[in-house]
């Protein structure tokens, strides 16, 4: 009988841990997004010749990144970079750039 409260507490901790892992820290997301600045500019505001990400549609960015990752969209380097991120990381990065001012 005394094991039940322990099991409930353990289950609560496990669920809390899973939820914490699915919501990345905003600073971590910003760090992931910073790696895009080489081609897409600081905070996604690219110079001429590159695609700006700031203020772009989140769903469109997610679709493009997932297409790069799966090899459905041809690229010179994006297909390799996209493979380095989980789908959840891609969604978080797209959300970061969508929230930036153009």
C-alpha cells in the first residue's frame, strides 16, 4: 500500500520531465536560430541575395525545412543543415523567426 504514493510521485516526475523537454528554453531556440545568421542575416534579416526569415510565415518555414530534411526540396546546403535538427527544433526555430520584425 505504501508503494502507491511513491509510484504516483514517480509518474508525476516523469511526465513533468517529458513536458520540460518538449518546450525548449527561449535562449536555446535563439542559439539554434543564430546559426542561420551566416546566410540569412542577424535575426533573419538577410542582405540582398539571400532569403530573409524575419517575419516569414511559420508554417511555410516548417514545411520548407522538413522538405529539405527529407530530401524533397533540392538545396546546396540546407538539406544537410536541416538534418541536424529534430522536427521540434525546426518548429521552435521557425516560431522564433516568424516572431521577428521584417
